[in-house]
C-alpha cells in the first residue's frame, strides 16, 4: 500500500467547521481572551525580532 500525501488545502467550509469547533471547545467568553493573548504574543515576537536585527546591524 502506498501513502498518498495530500497538500493542505482548506476551503471555506472547513474554516467554518474549525471555527465552530473552537467556539464549542472554548466558549464565547474565552475567545476574546485567547485572541488578546495571541495578539500580545505576536507583538512581543515582532519587537524582539526588531531588537535582534538592530543588534546585528550595530555589530556590522
């Protein structure tokens, strides 16, 4: 039996199902808290990457 690897192609209905699953798992009140945490994490990552690039430029 050969394995067939299908590329990850998610259509609009799959996104709807994923969204409903997340809503059912976490509930409506937790989702804004999760998104706020995710946003602050991304912001912190961007700031750290900017700081690292500045340090690299200063060394050169």
